[in-house]
């Protein structure tokens, strides 16, 4: 956890317990919900960074976030009852185990993630015990008891999740869905395939134009029925566009991949208008592409559009790759992107109160071409825009009309990925 941001809010009306079991109960009950959410996010970032299979996959990362939150809260409830409540398998944990099985990932990935979470949780426990327990003897007794409970719970949980993984893996390998999924993954990986044979395995003709979609539901939405609802949405889009049934594949507990096949390419706006997205559902769409190569490329573009949609909560419910292509390409290398922002924006690129208004003004001016048009776009007076432009030029160190393209691109990136 970040320094100065403790796990618990600290003692309020009652003193901190001096009995080890009571201290653990107090620790679980006193956890600050905001700190818990922060802890989960940090743990997921650390786990994803150390697990290549997760780091580059938004669907798995989303499921990992749900699993981490569900698992932590389940364990804290168990601690709060002093172990009197029977341990149970967190639903998001079971869903994540099944997702790994369907993706063909080894169960070792699941075990590694929980062990990373255990290490992260233990570090926090050590820090909090030092904050609240001055007596080293009591602290040692608390940590010993906590370690025993944590390991017993993990042993129980990993046994159940491994069983869920094995059952799902057997079921998946026995069905046609496994063969279809394997064929899709082979194509997306760029491996050469026989189009006719692959079409038969998929039940979907590859010798035509394909428009890929990724459909997902926010983590905050209920997990139950997410996949069936997204499947229905994909088929509804296919029918609206006059296509044969869409090819779909679950990508996580709240996400599916889909392809719509047509004789001719679809305009991105046409595809976007056919998506009746409501509530928590989100869609990312790639451009149409022909045959096996287009099938793969459209999917990669949909993934890129999804990455931008996840980074920018202001994106519409349906994000087309056409609309975010430049930003997507420029942000693939995060270090290079941050260097571009720092070089072009200088003092305008810092996370300082008030600079967001100046950045919005600069971007409106560069996009519209004049102070008058920018004022109209932002709903303010053109003299206000001129005053802001003077301040902007002071911050960037040169006239705003110099290096217009580089400056505009840096502002577009900052608008989505934030200032430094």
C-alpha cells in the first residue's frame, strides 16, 4: 500500500484488541472500503505485470480484478467471524478458473496468481501489525495465527478451484466448442490455416468480409447471465446488418469475441449504428477485412479499440477502431508515448489543477483552426480563448501554431491517458 494510506481507519470508539484472535477480527472488520478497492487494484497490477498471459488481455485482467475483489472480501468475512462461518468458494474465483480452462491456459497460472495475492496481502498485514501493535510478543502471536488462517483458507480454495478448472477443461475438450475455440485462436495467432477446413470447423464461411467485435460488460455489472446476454446482442447486430449468424467465442466471464461475415465490407459507422448497447454493455469494433487475413486483422483492431475504450471512460458505449486508430498506434509503446507528451506539452502536460481547461482549449483551437471556432465549441468568449492561448504558449515555450501536429497528437493522448 502507498505510504500514508493505511489499510484500516484505525481505532474509533473501542481500543485495539490485545488478544490475537480478537485483533484479527478487528483487523477484518475495520478495513476501509476505499483502501480495499485500492489494494485490489494494486495487487491486480502487480499480478498482471508478472503474468504475461494476463498483462496483454483485457478480458482476463477484468476477470482477475473481479476474482481478487471477491476473494479478498470472502477471506475478510471469514476472519471477521473468527472462523465460525464455513469457508466457501468466491463465485468470481470459480468463474476465473473456468475461463482459464476454456482459454487453454495451465492451472499453474491460477495458482501463481493466488500466491502473488497471498504475498501482497501478507505485506499489508505486516505493515498494519507494526502500526497498531507495539508489543513484539503480541505481534508475533497475531502474525502466526493470521498466517495459519491464510494458509488453511488458500489450501481449501485452491483445491476447489483446481477441481473446477479440471472439470471445465474436460468438458471443454470434449465439445465442438473447444475445436471452434482452438481454430479461432490459431487464426488470431497468425498461424496459416486451410480456409475450407477451418470454415467447416467453425461453421462459419471464411471466404468473405469479416467485421470483428468485442462485447463486454463492466466489472460493476452482475456476472450472472453476462455471456448469454452478450451472445444475444452479437446475434441481434448480425440480423440488423442482414448477415448470417455471427461467430462468437467466450473470452472471459463477462466478454465475448464475435465476427460478422458479409459479402462486402461494412462501413464502421453502419456497424456501430446497428449496436443497441444499453446499461453496462460495451462494444469495440474493428474494420472489415477479407478472408482469413481480414478475420485476424479486424479482431486485432477491435482489441486495440477496446484498449482505448477501457482507458477512457468518456468513450461511447460502442467504440470503432476508425475513431481511435491514431491514438491506438501512438500509445502502443507507453514509454515513447509519455516521452512525446512530456516533450511537446512541457509545463502544459503536468497534472496540475486548471491545466485540463488549458489543454482542452489548446486541442479545440488546433482542431477547429481558430479562436472563434474554439470559443464556439467550448461555449465561451473568443477573448477568453485568446487569453488562454497566451498562457498556453508560455507553458509550452513556443507559439501554438508551431509543431501543430505533434502538439495536437500529444493533447489527444493526454485527453485519454491523463497527464503525468
